[in-house]
C-alpha cells in the first residue's frame, strides 16, 4: 500500500504563545511520523526554535522550506518556542498637565546590536511616534516633580508647597479616580521598592520616611531617619537621591562621594560605601535598583553626565555592602534635574534606561555592560513609566507559521 501524505501541523503562532512554548503535535505511543516537508513562515526574521521532546533540533531566523526525511519517533512531541522578550518600545512622561507618550518599533532582547552601536541597526526604519494622551481630569498640581507608576496606579507629588504639598494616587493610571494620600507637606524626594511595592517619600526638612503600601493601598507607619544619615555633612532631604529594594534604602547626597545604606522598616543605619567620579554638587544624582530575568540585583548610580557606576548586590540582599564596582561611559550626556526621574529599571528585562533630556535614550545591561542607544525620542518632564505596549510588541514580532506534512508509521 502506498504511503499516504498527511498534514500533521498547520498553525500560526504569536509571541505570547511562543514564549510559553507552543505544542505543534503530540504523537501517541503507537505512532511515529516521518516529516517530508516543513514550511516555516517568519516574515520578520525572528529567532525561533523547533523542539523535539523539549530539545532544540532546528533554530530558524527567517522563512524557510525543507524537504527530506526527518523521523519523529513514537510518543514524541514537537513544539515551537522563542527566548525573545520585548525590552523597550515606548516612554511615558509627565510635564505639567500633559502626558507625552513616545514610541517606536519594539526592541527584543534576542536581537540587540553590539555594545556601543545604535539601535537603528535593528529598528530601521525607525518610527518615533509622539502622542499626547488625554488627561480627562486635570492634575491637582502641575508642579508634579515626582511621578511614579506602581501596581498599575499613578502617583504624583506637589513639591512646591503651593498647597502645602501632597502626594496623590490615581487608581488604574493617569485618568483614574484621585485620592490624596498625604497633604500639608512638600515632598523632597520619593522612590518605589519593586520588591515590596512600598513607596517611600521624605518631605522638605523632614526627618522620617513616609511610607505607602501600593500593593494593599495602605498607609504605613512613619520610620525615623537614623542619625547615621542625618548627621552627614551636607545632608538635607532636598539634597538626597534615594533608591529602595527589599525594605532597604540607598541614599546619596549631592556632591558627596559616599552612598549610605539605611533600613526602611526601622531607624537603623546599615553602613556606607565609596563612589567615584562624583560631580555636579548642585544636582541630585540619579540612582536605581534593577533586578534582571535571572534574579540578579544591581545598583546603578549616575553621578556625572556620562558616567554610570554599576554595583552587584550580593545574593540580592541590599543590606550587604557592595564591593564590586564597574564603570560605564554613556554615549550621551545624561540630563540632570533636582526632581525629575530620568533613570528607570525595566521590570521583566535585563535592562535599565536613561534619558538625556533632549532626544537620546541610553539602555544598559548592568550584568554585561552591553549598551545601545535610541535617538529621535522626544520626552518631556519626569519619565514615569517604561511602557512595554504589549499590543505593539505582538504586532512588531509578527506571526510564525508552521506547516508540516509527511507519513505516519506504526
């Protein structure tokens, strides 16, 4: 009896399905299959892997057709996967009563250019689209120097003292219902702990951490700042930059060559470590913690316009004083402002992003110091959210089509 050709698979798979692994077929214990023809449609030339019983046996980065004899044994599975994750495709920023969203073609982490090269290499043709998002209800203040997205909610502060100062929350984003969390205080600086979901702030002339649990929408008890911090030369709330991770805060004072470590849950001073290349004593430094996809934690400190200092956090425990410092020289002179946030970690990726205040965005992998830049981005005011717009990312990745025909055997 002549062999009968059978189409065992004919599917079109998107990015989300590939990231979890998409099963193409699962043979029973009684059947095997000989693949005669394999056609892969990959119009955007993304890296995908064909796996047999969980082990990769073909890697494809383009559309391709194969003919021959590939024996798939009985009781085997065939699947398709990718290791690609979207890194960056938009920034959102707040300036006065405007929300500016700037976006371009999605950058995926499996196809990045070499260190120092422009991201144009894999974004061309670049399409930088600027959109002004509608703010249906005007902000309570246009002096919103500190703006944060945390737990899906938007937080912003009035730091001018024009109404006594306040911290506001808008549920679900910019246009959500607004609640005044703290009032009668002018906020000097604020930060967000991505490990615990706690927002920390300190008021001008203040001596306590104001704390808010963004996960449970609950105000927490104040914590007094330890004397080991407040007794430092040049210390004031308005001169500090702060970053938080896992209930520990790192504090930098304008122009000082020391970073101080304090507890976020008790009035205790943990210790300090030295910094280098400290410049611009009249500007607050930009500092940030970042946790990558492997679970490694880094502390990034920008203290001069083009120098980033990167510290490895041992075991992800920020209470352990870091001793390993590496220096990265940015291709951009980073923008300085005493209030605005221009350095962001990118949760779920291996990257952080800094903005030069004009048109340049610098991305850095703290683990490898691999970097690249994106030009022609127009951002105004405080960066509040690195958006991975998932709809855009899915469209930019495209669909991977797979069709297999062959002969079944027993």
